[in-house]
């Protein structure tokens, strides 16, 4: 019985690790530079200057600009990402006057689906 429990736990751990690896690789597979999507174009025009060409974050004026693919950004809900883009949060500016409501919604999906590999 103990062996059965151990085997079940081992299988669960293996499946979890594989799921994480698959998710990580999917998030890193998407190339913004190679994408012809409207959202990728919006990213290149509005976001790449601070978040980097591939949204991996970068240092700017001695401050670390976060990645949108992993880390804190990957823990945010769609609503939190939406508010961050629309209203801004220092040092990030608000984009409510540069992007339409539809463009902001599309960027939220772009971050979640394409950059973070979440469905």
C-alpha cells in the first residue's frame, strides 16, 4: 500500500514538472520580433522601449523594468494587467489616452496568451 501511494505521488510530481517545463518553453517560444500580429505591433510601438524587444525586462536608468513573461507579471490576473496598462502605476505610464479600450483588452490577452503561455 505504501508503494502504491509513493508511486502515485511520484507520478503526480513528474506530471507537474512536465507541465511547468511545457508552460515555460511555450512562453519562451513566442517571438515578438517575428510576429505579424496587431498586438505584437502595438507592443513594439508602446512597450518594447521599457520592457525590452522580447518582453524579458531590462535595466533602464539604473532601474529594473520587469519581464512580462515571468516573475511578478505572471502572477497578475487579467484585470490587474488591464488596470496596469490603462491607468499605469509608477513608473509605468497610463496608456488610456494612447490606446483604445479594444487595444488595451487585446494587449491583456497578448500578455497572457502569447508572452506567458496561458490560455
